[in-house]
């Protein structure tokens, strides 16, 4: 709901920005039929149904092109994309953005290049793909330059909102840029909103001192009497102040009365946390966690696969219909030239059948891909049902005992319960991290550019990873390191990716090794110019019949009672591929398990 409100607000700002954007005809200058047409478009954008809106937008766009008013025309097409996003028509919005980009670049309308790029950023933002959204927003900023200050300020605020939880410091930097630009152009609307959002970031971080400074700045702007001051975030700022002042009940009452235009669930959790209400705060956190769980991301991914499959089917059907029409025409021609053109007919028929076979193959592949997506979704839900519910039940149970009034629990029992709660929360966090890392590894499946590589001292990196795992080793299991490489041996690669791969492999080894040792060994294959990082353990090993499926998603072999959801090894294989390497199982080793990571030795 909050995201749709933000989209509406963004689109209305974009409509308003037409007044000052470029030298073409501005909205404030429209009269007569031109004004009537624009007012009707704005009305349908706000309240019209899709059939009415798209039909009128097509008609209005043709009118603007005939009038030569390309400024309003391009902004009209851009707002058409925003309308599609508001109605959850993600694919249609993407097609609108692609068509608009093609049109402005074919027309060499450089002043408008940023519009479709920014719209594509909003498409990915609405689709929860923040990495791609940020990429397109930054590209749009570069192409907009200083032509459209309102757009630049809006984009700064969007980037800040994206980083609010992930990187608060980066979010504050984006809002500072918006503030600086708003002050430069004396724009009270964006200045007041940016100052308020800085206060929101400090509120989420629990930094009362910095929040009060932002509140004072906001209040000074509010008391200035400037008619352009935005009251959009008044309720949010007052709720945050009441919370830091300790007036929690008043904060909750105010929250129930008005729209905050920010994530109200996060605000509620912050109030409960400030109040010290552990029980309700924990319940709210669990509810929010469930709402934002990776199930949404995987379900949405399956939905996109379904949309892509439908699109492929539709295109194939259109092409097949076109081909059938060509066949009919060819058959009519061949009737009059039975003998002369018999050979041509046969060859044409043969080409057609080949084309249809190719289309059928594409359809089968698309269907197989959709079925695989459905299988993955089912496997995911099945795993999550067990792996998350069990620790959550434990946490909920122990938490209820701790907060239950009148219960007599000894200090030793409390400590034991606290340790169990911590262990189960860490387990849930580990599962969520694996899901997020799976999503991230999918986006990193292509080779990383070597511009991201740095010098890596192989032995130093491996020792560091092994040290971080020593505390997790079971009693009686020795952690070993051996290397055939000198300590000054350096390669160029992506160190964070190598560390993530080794962590997953060593974590698997520790799960299944009760006694003996776990060894990380470094070596080099000079002929293939590769570095080999070998992890060997004396654990239970992997049955031969499971060798072919251990790298599949959600596969855990015969040890399904072990913690985890079977993502570690698939993630390792994808990460290794992203740096030109490979992870494989050494099936010749029978005393436990041995995994070999090979990466190019780029010097």
C-alpha cells in the first residue's frame, strides 16, 4: 500500500513538473481545447479505469504529436507507465518504458533520454529488485544532468528510501543531496520532505540526538509560513518526537489517525522497541518478518516466469497464424501451377514444418521452465514450513515463559532459555541469509567484470576464513590448514566471493563431522593456470547415489534431519561460476567428503 501511494505521489509530481521542465508549451500556458484535453488526461490518470485511460491516452498522444508538442507527449507516455505500475501491470509498464526509450533515441531527443530510464528504475523498484532499480536511477540522473531539478531531487529521495534499512548512512547522503539542491533552487516542497525523511532515518536508527536536530530544522521550515511547505510527513515527525519524548500512547494514537507515507509497520516496531515492550515488539517483528519473507521474492519470480511464458506463447501463436496465412496464399498459387511449381511447394512446405517444429520446441522448453519454477516454489514452501516453523515455535514458547507474570524460573533456567532463543533466532537468520544469498547469487550468475577484482594473498585469505569457523567446530574435531603456496603468492580475483564459497563448504563440513578433522588446503595447477582450494573432512560422507543431486536446490541428501534448507552447495556453484571457477565433489575420496574449488590464477 505504501509503495502504491509513493507511485501515485511520484506520478503527480512528474505531471506537475511539466510546468517548468523544458521550453515547449507548459501546462500553465494551455488554453481552450489543449487545456480540456490535458485536464481529462489528469482526471483519468487519477480515477479512470484502465480501458478508459489507455484508450484516451492513445488518442491524446496522437493529438500532441500532430501539434508538435513533444514535451507533453514524452511526459504523457512516461505517466502511462506510472499508471500501469499503479495497477500492478509490471510487464506492460516495462514495455511502455522500452518503447519510449526507443522513440526518444530514434528521434535523438537527448533532453528526454532520462525519462524512460527512470521509469525502468521504478519498474524494478516496484518489483523489489533494488540492485537494478538503483542502476537505472543512477543512469537517469546522469542523463538528466541539471535540466530537471525536480526530477533530480525526487530521484535522490527514491534512492534514499531504498537504502533506509540496508545502509542508513548512504540514505542520509542521498537526502543531503536533495536538501542541497532544494536550497539551491529555493524549493520548499522538496526541502521540507527531505529534512523530514532524514528525521525518519534517525528515528529508525533510534538516534534521539540527531532526530531532535532534524525535527528542529523541520519545525523551523514549518513555521516559516511558506505556502510550498509539504505537510506530507507531519504525522510521521510528530509520532517520532512523541516516541523519543516517552509519550508512547500519544504516539500510537496519532499513528492510528493519519497516513504516515512511510512503512507504518517499521514505525510501530520502533515505538514498541523504544517502550521496552519485548512481547509485543517481538510479535510485531515476527509478523513483519513473515510479510517480507523471501517467499514473496520467489513467488514473484515464479509469477514473472509465468508472464514470460505467456508472452512467448502469444508471440509463437501470432507467428504461427502469420505462417498459416502465408501457406494459404502459397497453396492458391500452386493450384494454378501444379507441375511447374510443385518443387517450390514441397520445399516451402518443408521450411514451414521446420519452423513449426522449432516453435513447438520453444513452447516445450517454456513449459518445462514454468514447471521447474513451480517445483522450486513447492520445494521452497515445503522446506520453509518445517525449517522456519520449528525454531519460531521454540522462540515463541520460551519468550512466553520469560514474560509470563507470576512464573518462577531460576537464573540457570533463564540462561538456558536465553541461549535456546538465541540459537533458534540465529538459525532463522541463517535460513533467511541463505535465501537472500541465493537471490543475490542468481543476479551474479554472469561473470563479474575484472574491474571489481583486487589483489588477494591466497594463504592469508584462507587462514582468515578458517579462523572464523574454528569456534563453530564440534568438540573433538581439529581444524587444519595446509598450503603448497608461499605466503606472498598473490592472484587477482573477487575476495568476498571466494570467502562466501569457502564459508558454505566449511559450514557443511562442520555440520556432518562429529570427530576427526576438517582441513583446508591450498594448491596450484600450473598446467591449467588455476588455484585449487580443497576442503576435506572425516564426516559421514555423501552416499554415491546422492552425488548427482547435491548441487540441486533444496537437496540435503539422506541427512534431512540436519539444520538447513539445502542451498549452500547450489549457491557455491553459482558464485564460483561468477568468477570463472568451479566447485566439484571429489568422488574418489571415501573417508568423508572432499570438495575442490578451482579459480583462475589471474596475476
